[in-house]
């Protein structure tokens, strides 16, 4: 008999399990995958930590979260600076003076500002109502057309005027020469990979992998006083009110016998014709070196294809539009009526969480729960 059963060995589950154990509670963590770490899972291939479920770059402004993760891993100095490839033309991301200079030939911040204002005025947008209008009012029509429209359409499978504006507000727009994709105070990649970090969080905790909670739900429930469930909330209720939509991602991984494919960890293909959204070259998250500091002779790349999710696929991004938001609220009402269970994490809360936010949420819940 355990105090807690944690369903899902991703970040939310691992953080909660860690905190519960620290409070003297007994915990069993189960996961249907054969590995821990959920979507931050990294696997070593050719000496390179490959982000198997998509690139994860840790960044946060939350000092408490930063201090917390640093207990389980050392972080390197990686700074995310993706490059956008629009039909062979390269642009710096996020949108900054390098981008504006390449796009318009402008040299000073005031010239760039004037160009954006001019394009925004021409488009006649006063109060942006969707992602398209939001994007144009932030960076103008040229950047919208070349760097946002096609990429967003591919990533979400919907046109930009059918998407909420908050998605694009994730990206900074700067009138400085700063290619750092994030505004966060702290940023880096855990040395040795994310899997090792999560393993350290789960140290001394019972973990069972390759087991599906729903295959033996009542048996598992009977093993603990309380359940922390981090799977999809609609799956928990057997989709009885309908299925929440997700975007899924498919990766085509390739090992190449060359040391350098694209010279950067991330290159986004922002046109609408290229079928993949981006290519990740994993070795650059660790500066192309192995743990001894030697240059790695080979490289591993992942082409990322965005896809509509259907039951059986891996759910990645919650589609936070009105329809899905309303359905989630209904599931949340059902969840409130369940006894002895906590729903948490990206899938349990149907939320487009960054890693630091999911950790903050798990820490906050742990504090309440374990007080
Ligand atoms: N985006 C874009 N062009 C890019 C990169 C991002 O238009 O080259 C937009 C797109 O709408 C995307 C959003 O910005 O959904 C957020 O991108 P982010 O990189 O934060 O997404 P994630 O890394 O979570 O996939």
C-alpha cells in the first residue's frame, strides 16, 4: 500500500513524486511507456543526447523553479537562437534587428519601428482578434507572410485567422540585435540529458514502466490512498463527453556521417510547401561535444512533421481554441467530483505548458497537498 500512485513519469509526475518522498510519503510511479521522463525523454545516439519527443530548451524566470531543477542536473549555457529558412533565404529568430535588417535593409531601431508601423497601418488593424491580426500588428505583413503564416499553418493545421493570438505572443519582438529566442533570465540544457535529470528526481522511488493504468485501473487505485493522474483528462473519463483535440508531431530521425548538417540546433522551415516544420540537429544543444569535450564525428537530425491527433497517437499540443476550452471545462467539472485524485500537467490540465510552468504547477500542488 502506497500513499500516492502517480500515473505518468513525466515532469509533473516526477516533481510531485520527488516532493512526496521528501515528506516521508510512499509513492509508486507508473508509466505506459518503457521509459521515464515523458516528452522530455532524451536518448543517447552516437554520443548525442537526442530529444526523442521534440526539442526542449529549459528557460525560466522563476528562481524557485531554476533552483529546484539545478538540484537534479547541471545546466549548460545553451541559448536558443533558431534560424528561419524561407525558400532558401535565412532569417534570424526571434524577430529582432537582424531579422528586420535582412527583410527590409533597415539599419536602426527607429527605421524598423517605422516599417512595422507603416505595414500595420496599411493592414488597418486596431484591435487584433486572432493570430494573423496579432502577428501583423506586432511585426508587419512581410514578416507575417514569410516567417509566420506558413509555419503556423503547418504547425496547427489551421489558418492563422482561426487561431488564438496568445500563441504568437510567446515569441519576443525586439528592436535590438539579440537572437535569444527567450526573454527568460535562466536558460540551458541539462548536462547528460533530461532523462538523467528526471532519473535523479525519481531516485529511491518505485517506478513501474510499460504498464497501462487503464488496463488494471481498479487494481492500481487500490494500491494507494490517492492518485496523481497526469494523462489526458478526456481519456480518464473514457472520452464520454467527446475527445479534446491535440496537435501531434511525428519525427523522422536520421544519423548522418558528417559532423555538421545545418550549423544550428533548430532551423524552422517557414514556407508552406516544405512538409516539415523544422529540423533539429541535436548535437548543437551541447555544442557538438561529448562529455569529455571531444568533437563528435557524426550528427543526428530530426525532421519534425506536425499532424492532427487521433486516438492512439501521441498527444503533444493542446488546441486551446474556444471549442476545446469549453469541452475541457466540462471535463474539469467531472474531475472535481472524483474522490482522491488530482489531475495535473499538460495533458491532465489540457494546457500548453512550458517545462518551467509545469514544474511550478507541480511544486505548488505538492505544497498544498503535502502541507
Ligand atoms: N512561429 C512562427 N514562425 C516561427 C516560429 C514560431 O510563426 O518560425 C509561431 C507559430 O505560430 C508557433 C508559435 O510561434 O505556433 C510558437 O512557437 P514556439 O516556438 O514557441 O512553439 P513550440 O516551441 O512550443 O513548438
